[in-house]
């Protein structure tokens, strides 16, 4: 792997970056801050990028599996894990593959996290390479999110929660249709404007909120 393009610190983690891997931004930090992490949670992050959110979860004692289709990201996540190994309290595993493809059919998790490619993108707007994979959500921005919503319940424990990002640049009515079809309950746990778009963090779950345990650490508290 070539030398990282840059690096930064988040809490007490030191994170290397790479020009072929999505760089953490407002969506990453907003998603991280919104997650309620139960004690000794099992966590799955899809499309983990540089691995920041997964490492924060493992730093707090979670057993983490993270995936990415980008081979540069997989190597970068492993590099960042090795770099921060002394600060990690939970287990940590990286797998290469698209969305749930690397996950076994019997594997389930307390928390599932996904920052999907959510930008509405036309063929003319595509630049090629791994950058497109990271941001291209198809014509309406929901192509990848739809698959996530459709499949996530298979891998979520009964009292578990799944978190994902939605952009106001995409049609909310279409998202609502996908959520209704999935028969999952949901709530918006964070909503913030960044320039010309609003980013919402959605939390999905199968149980009614009052039957769920929200005991755990909201990851944004110490940041």
C-alpha cells in the first residue's frame, strides 16, 4: 500500500487517510455521534472507508466487523487498526466485499451502521474509479440505500438498531416507500443542514422503542 495521503486525530485515535478512500466529513461525524452503543455490543459497519466509526466502536469495547468493497479501504482500515491497537478494547475484523455479501447468513449484530453513497448522480457526473463507488447513489441517490433497507433486518438482532444517512437531495417520499415496504420502525435521531443539503441520521429497529433497551453510550458524548 502506498503511503497515506494525510492523517488526522479524532478523540485519541490517529487516523491515516488515502486518496482512493472516502475521507471522513460531516456525514461521518454526524453518524458517529448519533449511535447508541450498548455494552459489549456486536457491531457491523458497511462501507467503512478509513474505519473511523468502527474503530471508535471497538475503542469502547464493542466486537466489530467492518466491510468495504474498495481494496484500498480494506488495507487502510487494517493499517489504522494496527496503528491504534493499544487503544482498542473490543475485537476487530475487516472483510472485503459489497454490503452484506461478506456476512454469513447466521451472523447477527446489535448495531449495524452504514454511510451509503447517497448523492443523486447521472452518467455524465461520474468520474470513474473508487470515488464514484463512495458517493454515487444512482439517479435518485437511493439505489444502494434501498438494498440496505431491504436486507438489514436479516442481520439485525431482535432488539438491535441500524443507522444510516439520508440526504435531502434525494426524494424523501421514495425513501418512505422503501421503509414502509420493509415493515421496520424508524426514527430520525439527528438532522443537520450543511450548505445546501440536510443530512438525516435514521435509526431502524424491529421492536417498539419502549420495549428496547437504550442503555448504552451515545458515541458523541465525549467528542
